[in-house]
């Protein structure tokens, strides 16, 4: 009896010992990760680019939104977009057909996946220019052309207009009625009645981000900035020379623009100079 008990105890001890050895043997097959301290400090912002760099023409970059080649000067210009709901309370829509690009997206909320449209705003330049590219003198116009003034009003009413401080000061009644007036100035705190004021074109576009149409209306420096971002130009060519002018429209690279409309008119009782209405769009 004692022998049996002793034998049973020895068997139990052997079994426990075998299990323990098996566990250690299994653990020996598990490789723990090894962490080594790098001898070099990590550099924030280091990125390994495995993609081959595309060989692009001089002065060109690829637009990240469209994939098309554009001038380097346009690379940092952000697109202007407006999101439009397609719910019944937002109908009817206006202006989608006038947008250069319209994206259609589905909403995944519980309202039945209502469609939403994102329409790119159109930025346009509006200017009256003489045959020698003059646009003004002493903060004023060089001519009185009611036909051009009517065209300007028809184009811009109900939309946003961006102008420089001197252009604003030349307006007889301040901000233009029935338009969102945005003034570019180094002193936005000075106060401009019925106007928004900011220091940069980027800020001006932010102010106008919900506008369907944005018009850049001068003066020379603002036109120069606008040429890099505008989609259209509405120009009135006043057929005359004005050698005493002190403000001029900037030089245009016409290779980037396509004339899509032209209307020629003779001088008449109200308009002392012959003139031409011209519309240009940026080439795609």
C-alpha cells in the first residue's frame, strides 16, 4: 500500500516536471522583438519618396485637383467652391449651369442619401481699357461711357466685387449697391462703410467663398493679382489714345486666353468713343 502511494507520488511529480519543461521549451521558441536605440536622431519631416519625379516642361506643374498642367504661378492658388444641398427646401437651384466644374456627391445620413452638389465659383475680371491699355488718371476714369457702365452693372449686380482701396475711394457713393464689396487694403481696421476689408487676395477669396460669381474690378495692382486666378475677363476696349493716363491695365499673356465673344459699337451721342465688348475665357 505504501509502495503504491509512493509510486503514485513519483508519477505525479514526474508529470508536473514534464509540463514545466515543456512550457520552457515552448517559450524558447518565441522570439521577443529587439528594440535598438538608433545612433541617429530622427529628422521631423523626412519623407522617402519612392515615386519617380515626372519630367515636366519648364514653368509648368501638375494641378493636384484636375491633373492638368498649369503655370507655376497658379500652383498655390486654391479653388473656390460652393456646396449646394439638393433638399426640397433648397430648391430651386440657380447658377449650377454657369459653374466651370460641378461635382455630385451622395450624403450618407438618414435623410435618404440626399444629393449634394459642389460648384466651383467663377472668378472674372471686369475692366474698361483704352487702345494704349490706360484705365485711369488721378483716381478717376478717363472717359464717360454709359454703355460700359451699364454692362458693368449688369454683370456685377447680385455678386461679389473685389477692389483696391484707391478704386473704392474713387466710387462716388462708397460701396456699390446690391453687391458684396471687398476692399484690399493695408489698413483694414480703417473702416469701409458697407464693405469687407482685408489685406490679401487670399483673404478676399475666403470672404467670398459662398459666392457663385466673384468679380475683380481694379485697380492696376489688383488686376495684376487677378490675372493669375481669373477664369474669365470681361473687357471693354475704348478705341482711343490717352497719353496723360497714370494707371494702366497689366500686360496679359494672351496665349492663355481665348476670345469667345466680341461686340463692336460706333461712337454715338452718349458714348463719345467707339468701343468693343470682349469676353475671354482661360484656355483649358
